[in-house]
C-alpha cells in the first residue's frame, strides 16, 4: 500500500515537537553520535529558524523533517521515516515536498559518505543513491565529525560552495554556543 497520497504535513512549535512519539522516532532513526540531544534541539527551536514538521497519514505518524531556514540556504538537518512506513514511497513524497518548498534557495544536507569504508557501507550507498534519485547532487564537499565522513549534497538547480558550507557551520556554532551550558 502506498501512503504517500494520504500524507499531511504539520509544522510544529516547540511544545508540539516535545511529543514522545517524535522524540522516539528521532532517537531511533539516527545514531546517537549524529544527534543533537533532543532537549537541545527543542531549545534551539526558540532561537534558530528551524522548521520542524511531523508528517501524518490516516494511520498515524509517518516521519519528521527538520530544516534550518537560513536566508542564503536551507540546511536539511534531519529526515526520518517511521520504520514500518519505509519502502512505501513516504520518504520520496516527503523529500519531494521539501525540495519544492525550497526550490528558490539551495537545500543542503550532509549524508554519511559512501566513499568512507565502514560496517554499514550498503546502507550508506542506498541512502546516498536515494538522495541523488530525488534531485540532490554531490557538491564534492566532505567533512568529518566524530570519525564519520559526510558528503555534502545540495539541490540540483542551485550553486553551493565550500565557503557557503563554512558560513552555515559558523551560523550554527553561534546559536549552539549560546545554549545554556555550551558557551
């Protein structure tokens, strides 16, 4: 069954994003070393231009997306589909909606590089290929954090350079360092 035709997006504020089902999906979908602690993510929502959306269909939560909406580019921070909804077109439909929304600005995301040797190489290659099939291109920029190398992808119809990426990281650092207990 394809759920993609029945999905609806709900933009969330900080209070709604604190829902236990969203926290569970976030914490289950991403390796701990790739997560911003959820309480920190919620705190950042009050100061950063974060668009946090939950995606639903008639049967419940399908997934979540978190996009940092900078003026120069939109950074697709987190994208998760509930395990039981994977393989039904939900992720493709969600990503198509996000790409359409930000078609006038670069949409940027970092994905585990398929060029770095690792234990989950096949999973990385599938994820990377999914993003490329969906309209993102490899910028040729790579960064390593915590021993994991990430390929930086951007929407195909936009320009995005290493200087642009460095600017996004500097902006993130400014907000991250302002969190209580971080600076």
